[in-house]
């Protein structure tokens, strides 16, 4: 089985405070986007039992052993189903960089759950998959459902909303990577700042939010000051404001007209000489197919 794992973008992200369990309460309007995306391939093997992993592509800072979140999700599913002795070879083809704030690890975990469920014909319903997903990562439940939703709690409380697929966005990837935990720690140390830099909401989010904001942006730019210069250069090249994706380091530019996307992508690549993804919103988090 082969599953496409779509990245996620927070169109707006408010951090409401630190919880007693060490997580943070959030309120985030989140969407799935087509690119960059990863591919998870799974194959049943006679031995060894459990999940074995191969990783290819954007492998920097991606765990290649049992600590990989996709492996942990797959193992949890096998245990839940009483199938822990079954062998599954997993190949993870990475295009979503680690440390970019695009939810690549969570997307991989969601894709692994869906693919292994189908591969081994595991009898578990959607609520069971969501429960397993939440146990391995806060963002995994959203990535299982995909589309668009308000994420609350530590991310596991979802309220679906209507954002149409096909709305264009451009994702720019600086040559810098951030660790999510470090950014949240900086947010705490800075006294929990609320970002005042707002970006006009795309038409697709009309009626849901008037503007987009990311409370983690001040913390991320404090941890990695070079992001400020990158953002300013990106905005100059694109001609529109940019917003940090999640805890960073990627930035997103929201383009109202699909006709302008190719031109904006060319200008950003020419000016910044970094990877740029021409992307769009999609209505699911995982697309399943055959390997």
C-alpha cells in the first residue's frame, strides 16, 4: 500500500498558555496542503516482526529507527489489533523537511496508520485510529482527517470547517530548521507573547477569520534571528505579506489569484534561491493507493 501524506498549514495560530502537563493550549485554523508531501509505502513481510523502516529524500533530522513517529504509530496499531508479531516493511519518502513547521512527522504517522490498517485489514474504526494518533502526536488526529479544522486543546480537539480545496498557497523553505520544543520554550521564556503582525486572510477562509496571525512567530524569530531577514526578503520578492508556518522555519504566502502563483514562485526562487512549493489546499490529510 502507498499513502500520500499531506503537509498542514496553520492559517492562524494562537497560543493560549502552558498546561500543567507541559503542553500548550492552542486555537489554530489549520488546513491540509498538497505540497510538499511525503509518501509512505508499506509491505507485509514474513520477518522480522514489527515495523522496519527505510527513509529516503529529505532525511535531515528525520529519525530512522523505532523513535520515528510513523514507526511508533504503526507499532501502536499492531499492538492495539493484537498483530504485533506481523512484519511490516515501511519506506518513507520525505519531501516535507523536518523542522519546517509543516507537520511532516504527524502526516507520516497518519499515513502509516491508514496504510497499515488497509494492508493488514485491521478491524478498527476511525475513532480508534484517532485515539492511537493522539497518543503518539498532538497533530496526528488532524492529519488523519485533513481538510480544514479549528484545532484546540493541545491540537487533538478538532472542529471541522469549510475551506474549499484548490485555494493557492506558496510555501518557501529557508535553509534553517527549528525544533518545535525549543520554540515553545522560547515562547514561555518571553512571557507568552501574542503576535501583533497580522496577514490578510485568504478568500477561502472568508467568514472564518478576518486575518491570519501566528503567536509562535516572535518566539521562532527570537530563536533564529535570521528568519526576520528571510521573511522580509520573501515579502519583497512576493509583493505580499508572509506568515510563519507553525513553529517554523517555513513561511507561507497566500495568493488570491491562481494565475499569479507561477510568477510569484519564480520571483521568490530568483531572489532567495531556496526551495519553493506551489501548493493548494486539499480536502483530506491522507490519500491512499496501491504500491
